[in-house]
C-alpha cells in the first residue's frame, strides 16, 4: 500500500471575526494524501479549498486537529521550525508567480537552494539549469520576469518550487491567470512531473478540465468532502 505523505485528522478551522463571533471554514475533516498522487481540490468559492491547502503546507494551522507531513506532526512546531520544513519538504506555486523582478530566471530558481545551503554554489547553478531545462526554458536562463510570458513565468515558479526536491508540490490556482494554451502546458508539466518523477502534486483549481485530468479529485462543499474520486471512477461514470 502507498505511503501516506500527508494526513489530516479531525481538522477544524475557525476564524475569529470578533470577540463573540467565530466563523467555521472547515468543520471536521480527515484526509490522507498518498505519495505519488496527483490530486485536484475543487469546490465553489468559500468552500475552504485554499484554507485546506494552506493547512497542508503549514502556512495556516487548524483550530483543532492534527496534520502530519512525511510522518511529522507539523501542528505542534513553531513558525521558525515550520519555515525550515517548508523550505525542505514543500514546494508552493500560486496563481501569481511571485518571482523576484530584479533577478534572472536562474537566480529565482537558485534562491531556495541558497537558503538551504545543501549544495555548493556550482551544484546549485547546475541544478537550476537542469530544472529550467525540465520546464522547457533552456534558453531563458538570464531573462528577468518582465522578459518572459505569463506561462513562462509560471514555469520558472514551478522550477523554483522543485529546487529542494520537495515531498509535496502544492498549487493554489496555478493556471488561474493563464490563457488556455499556457494553462494546458502547465497541466502537462505537472502530469509529467507526477508520472516521471513520482512527484506528489496537490492543486486547488476552478478549472474543470484540469481537475478532471488529475488522478484524484476531492470536491469540497462548506469545508466538507462532498466527493473523493479517482480518474478511473470518473471515467466509468462519465
């Protein structure tokens, strides 16, 4: 049986709107994500998709419940330790790429590795080039973000997210700002990373086509799992 790379148990997330008023975003959610899965999380606006993703990535903490990443309880660690865990084990891709505008594509991809200091400067440069090659930007090493298209910028962001060989790649609407062709290219890249590198990929998306092409689709309504299906089940019922 596949290894559970992410486990959420009895997770509840409340927002304190005022001293006497609390809003429940996620009431009580238990979920396992297994190593090597390609998961799409869908649901209407306000259903708790992004909140769930941020809890998975340690950017937000549940009000109650536990979250394990790679066997470690990340709900009990402080923010400084969580920062280290995120740098080492989690790759984030957002709707907006958040590339540093004054730096080249190569420098942006190198940044997480320079922070971690796991490799020598020469090895970091070589790995950055390999990652840019992998995402189809072998001739864009020195280009700054404003010299790249939206799709190319997002591919740099994906290369950067992969820099430290994360256990989990998390995407929050990563194709939301892209045209359909660029969005398809990003999907194909995720699928190839998942297929060839066995990279665990979890993506929040409103894109129905993207969601239906993922290996597993989790649909949220009011912070609860309304359905959880794999590709073969969806194909059988289509």
